[in-house]
C-alpha cells in the first residue's frame, strides 16, 4: 500500500508507504548513552555553570536567582548560553533581506534528576511543567517585539538534545514562522476552525488513541513521521494563557499517557514535542514526533514527507497500550 495524503487544510502532502519501513536504515535501535552528573550543568549543585535563573520553581513557590543561586529546586529557567535569538543583536547584514535576530532563548530544566525520563514524570511534576510552559508563554506574549513563542522539548541526541539531562526550550521570534502563517491564512478562509473540525472527526475515527474530558490524543491522518501524535483541546482556545486550571491538569495526564505509551511501543525513542499557539485566531495544539526515521533528499527536495507507518496502525498500537494497566498513573 502507498498513499499520498493531503494535510487537513493546507496544500501539503505526505506519503504513507509501509514497505519503506523494511529499509535497514530506518528505526535505529542503538541509543546514545547518558552523560555523567558531575559535569552536567543542569544538575543540582552545578547551578553556577549556567546563567542566573530568571524563574526557579521550588516547593515554596517561584522566585529567581539573586547574588547566590537557589538550590532545592524542582525546575529552573535561564537564558540559553548558545542562544539562537538574543535581546540585543548587532546590526543585520545589508545584503538581500535580513533582520536582526532579536528575541529570547531560554532553557527550562524540567527535572532535578539527571537520569529521569520525561515519561516517568509524576502527575504532580507534569502538572507543574505544564504550568511552567504557561508562565513562560504569558511572560513573553505581551512583549511587543515578540511575534511568536516556540516552546519545544528535544528528547535524545538523535532528536537534537545537546545534553541528556531532561530539559525543554523556549525561543521567541520577531516574525511569524512561514508554516504558522500558512495555517493562519487557511484558517481565515475556512467557514469554521479547521482544528475544531479535526477534533470532531478524529475523536470518532480509528486514529483516536485516547481522550479525557478536555483533550484528545490522535495519530493524525496527515502524519509526517512514524508514530506522530497530536494533542488538541476539545474547547476552542488559542494559547496556554487561555487554558483553565482544570484543563492544565488534564493536559498533563494526557501528556503522561502519550509519552508513556510511545516509550513502551518504541523502546524509549528520541522525540520532538512542540506546542503550537498564537495570541488569537488559532487553536492550540501539541505535536509529538519520534525521531526514528531519516529525513533525506526526497523530503528536503520536495517538502513531501515519507512515513513508513500508517497512522491507523500507530493509533491501534498506542491505544492498546494506553488502555492497559502498564501505564498506571504515578502519584
């Protein structure tokens, strides 16, 4: 079987080609090894190895580093030393079209434990991480220089994580990313929100993996990567600022289930988790893509991705595990 599938509402395509999964280069089994705690700048006791934290989450609340660094933390947020965007960039080149790379780039160390897998986060810890994401989005969404806030998590070296200690990142842009602009243009032409339509259609399809009172977890019809999953709110809202407290807790529960089932089915794959949101005119969504297949010349040359696992098959595998007792909630 081979299918050319169109994106739900964009003029983009992916190829579903199960036979491609038989290639020896796909689905690598060897994993990168974890580095040691002693040299890890994200581990407790090594806080001086990073810039001062702008937000430190402890059991007592939220604060920031002063003359000395705060210890006994649960999560830390600080500027990325190797920033892609900086608050005060130098002048841009005068050739062609260029803008100063003005923005912010933060690291969110989301666990004090060096070897903790995000799939093992407790319910309370995952709820706190969702709150941290919301806090940092709110912090930058009112900044007039910021047009887009990208929050993402690279897990595993193969997915782009430079350090093995679990962490997320936030990057702001002074422009709208082209992909988001295309989505906004398509949404503006639609008679109703396309994402709301996806929620209604997919919660009754064979691509539904799980759902709770506020969110659905699906393997999208248009899946660029094997075992790609999306999390969408059932209620229409544009960003984390608009998310109710109860919705934050139920999002954490579904994130735990998504990461846990993906780890069990794929033996803890490297992955990229990305939050898509805008101040208005959008429908917040989260996309998780395991980094288990290669992006090569065809994809780079055409913009059309080849996926060797049909999303219907992926949904069946992940859904079966999600319904089992193997993913019992962690307190």
